[in-house]
C-alpha cells in the first residue's frame, strides 16, 4: 500500500504539491490523473525519496522509501523516459540498472521478453522509438520483481498494439496482488484499465474515487430548458424542489440546467403554467463530462481555502471510494 499524508512541496514561493493525502491499495490499478503541471510527477518523486517534502510524509507499506529494507525489490519505478543512457544497448542498460540497484542480472532476459524487447536487446537505446523506450522503462521497473509499481505516463508514445499490451500487463500485475500506480493527464488512457482514480489540480486533491463510482456519476442526467421568461421558470421549478442553474455560456440568460426533474416532468409542470418553452431536452452525462465536472476550476485554483471554484468542484466530486 502507498499512502501520502498532508504531502506538501514548495519551490521558493511556488507550491507544487499542497496538503495532499491519498491511499493506493494493493491489488489494484490506480490512475493518478490531472492536467499537465498538476504536481503528479513531483508527488511520485517524493514517494520515491527523490524529492524531499516541505511538509507531510509519503509511505510505502508504512515506511518511508529510504527506510525500506529492500527498496528496489519493493518498488519498481518508471519516471522520465529521456534519462536513459542512449549509447547502451537495451540489455546493457538493464544490466547497468540492476548493478546500480544491487539486483541480480538473472531477470534481465525475463523482463526483456515480458516487455516485447527480446529481439532488440542488442540494439542501442538511441535508436529506439518512443514506444520502445517506454517498454524499456517498464522493463527496468520490473527488474526487482517488485510488489509496488510507480509508472509516470507509461502509455505515452505506445502504438495501439502497445497500449493493448500495457493494459494486459498492468491487469496481470494487479491480479498478482501488486500495487500499480499510473499517472496520466488523459482519462481515456485510464478508463479501460484503472480500478480507481486519484485526481489532483494545482497540487491539491480533487477527488479520490473508484472507476465504478465515476461511471455511476456519468450515468446521471439533467434537463436543459430554454425559455424567454427564465426568471418565472426558475421560480416555478424551484417550487417543485428542482435544482436549477443558469447556463453561464448563454449570455441571454434563457438557458437553464435542471436537476432532480426529468424533461417529461418539466414539460408537464410548464404545460400547466402556460410559460413558453423554446427548447426542452434530457441530457445524459458522458464519462468525459463527469471527469471534467470533477476537475473544473483546477487550473484556476490559486490556493485559497475559501475559493468558491474549488468548493463547487469538491461538492460535485463527493463520491464513494
């Protein structure tokens, strides 16, 4: 299990990770999501002891990474793909990695085969495509046969066949009881592979949820109504206990988003009142829209606890998990 407790990182006056607490359980694939610059890579580096937290703590199985008895056998990590030695062959690179981590070289052939690099083991890394470099990074993370994997954007650069291979590998590793923690800025990458998601924005936790809960949120729907008399319509619908919001993208103020009432129910209420309607529709929330609801305002968040945008995001994001 990987846990962070009030993890915080300052660089000068900039706060990159801000009071971040979450749990990554064993035997699951957890997607670590957020826009570029959200603090995902810095968080992973603090878990791995590569960056020192300004405050808070990151734990692996209840211990700080440097205090683990066998860190390379406990956690396998893949961070920036550009840091590999370009003049080495794939096999020599893994041998160098094994030597640096005090690991046996006996697993090199196994991980080369496991990641589909067996036939290019003698090829220099400088001649690898981005997808092949990603596979090599995953092979390096697997060298110690670790119980926990921390992978930063591992699917980036893989071709469609490589993406399918990676999904299968991650599921196999999780089924073996390992912790698989994968960062991404794209929901589509995590939708088909992750069991859980952790979403951050501006270094702060936006939501920690199971994918099942996110799908449940996505199955919700709302009603959209357009009327030349929106104020009267709002008063009428609120008397029926509907939650009504104005669409800020409609400068005329005539478009309303209605929750708790279906389009048919709204139509019946309005028909009895005689109010004019120019448009009435039931709108199903997509998974992408549910994700956007959760991360809305994250880029604008400036670090004030009473920020109304973050408060609205948190209210939207209160799901189980």
